[in-house]
C-alpha cells in the first residue's frame, strides 16, 4: 500500500511537471518549430550551397556534344568527259566532340565573386540569428505577459476575499440593525465589479497562452502553467553594454557585412575593365558517308587546343557606370551602418535608463504594497469593530487594489526592460 501511494505521488508530480512550461523550454520549442526561424534556416542553407569555386567561374567547363544527321539527295551530274551520274543518295553525318574551356585570368573577378558568395553566406547566417533573436524576444515577452496576467488573477482573488469579508460585515450589521442597507448594497456592488474584473483577467490569461502557443506552433487551446521568473541577474554598466553592442548587435553585424559585400562588388566591377584569358580545347570526331557524290566516305579525328584573349575597349560605358553604381551602393551601405549605430546607441541609453528606473520603481512598489496590505488588514479589523466607516475601508481597498496592480506592472516592466537591453547588446543570441 505504501509503495502504491509513492507511485501515485510520483505520477502526479510527473504530470504536473509535464504541464509546466518553463521559459527555457518555450524558447527551445520556438527555435525548433517557429516558421520564421525555419524559413531563415532554409535560406541560410541555400546561401551556403552557393559557395563553391565553380559558381565563381574558377573551374573549367567540360562538355560532350553529339549529333547524328542524315540527308536524302537526288544527284544528277554531267562530267566534261561526257559521263553522267543519276542517283538517289542517302548521306549519313554523325559527329561528336568534347569541349574544354577554362578562364585563366579575368582581372581577379572570379576571386571577388567567390569572396562575395562567402560573405553572402555569412550574412545569411547573421540573418538567421536575427530571426532567432526576434523569435526569442517575442517568446519571452509573451511568457512575461502570461506571468503578468497570472499575477493579475492572483491579486484580484486576494482583493475579492477582502471585499467578500466586507460584504459579510455589512450584511450582518444590516441584519442586526447596526448598519445601513446602503453600505451593504455598496459592498455588494464593489464585489461585483471586482468579480467582473477577475472574469476578464482569466480570459486575458487564456488569450495570452494562445499567443504563446502561436509562437510555439502549437494548438491554440494547449493549456500549461508557467514558472515565475522574477530574479534579475543582468546588471552591467552602460559602458559595458555599449561595448557589447558594437561587437555583438546582430542588426549592426548585418549592416557591416552588407557593406563588405558592396566593397567586393566594386572589385567585381573593376575586373570587367581588365583583359580576359581563356584556355580552350576541342576534341572532335566527324563522319560523312554517302552513296552519291564525289566523296563517298569522309572521316575526321582531331584535337584543337588554343588560348583566347579578350580585351575590353569600348562597350558604351556600361562598365564605367557599373563601377560608379557599386561605389554609390557602398556609400549607401556605410551611411545605413552609421545611422544604425547612432540609433542603436540612443536606444541603448534609453533602455538602460528605463531599466534603472524600473528597478527603482519595483523596489518602491514592493515596499508600498506591504504598507497597503497592512493598512488593509488594520482598516478591515477597525471596520469589523465599528471603529471606521465604509468610506475608510473602501479607500483602503482601493489603495491595496492600486498597489497590487502597480506591483504587477512593475514586475512585468522590469523584465521587458531587461529583455530590451539583452537584445540591443547582442546578448540574447550569442555566437
């Protein structure tokens, strides 16, 4: 019997653990199943498959060509000696060849193309991390929203207990003729208001879970519990954050990589001005066979190697305009990079200031909440003993209600501020 009870407790605990979704598990599920992340990873795979020397033109092209043709001819010939030929002929002309073409020099353009492909692959990797970072931020914000709604339900349930106790006191006073019916009705109305808010809060909690399930690519009605995440472990200085952001902010890294790509494209365009040297070869076989004509059988084998040289002289200034365009694109990329650096550092300073303010507010709200709870208990006891009016108890309840609401929002705001700092500093998704 004892072992049976232990087994039941173990099953119950296991079931509870399965119903509890931790923040770490939520992030893991999202990174595995979120469609934005999947799309980014597939795009990264596409970019990586493009990185090979053949795609940059650095390897030779070898092709095999074959052809089999035939012709039907009516042949009539009169020679100078008087001989005549009048014959219906069939001509067979099979042929095959192997062609070889290899660019030996093109102004180092092929090396620039290969570098561009590698940098585009690296940019795709950064974009995948950005998609992961966005998904993680959305999941964490949704998780914190569930925490807030859960705390809202909890504090409303606490508030309602005080309103129910107040209703019982006013009801007893009215029944025994020691209080007015107006106080009773007012207490009942206030309790109804809080009960209505609780119903709405529970609905908001369900909808918050639906929003998180959407990010996790799960069924919208999948129910779960969340763990409270209140502890603050991220507390760097402003200068540390700025230094981290300059080297780890994913959007900044993407802008820098885009600038690098435009510089490589300049090298590609410059290469178009230089000569192009190619090595060519042709190994061929041809046969011509007919029963009518001067040559009845003609067969050829041959190897034709050679070197080609192309020197661009004038092409309508197309190359010149391509070089100008690549330089302008580089200037645009650099301007966008500098603009983002200014915006990022401003956002970082504002987020840091807000984070410090939210920490101070949270500390104050925790202190004020203790005062409000003590004030509520004292006021309720005085009201029970007839030492205060309904107006005083009503004011104490409103103060506690406001304090709990502010405390809940303060806990939510501090986590959102912390999330913003992690994101801007590049600490959310590390290398």
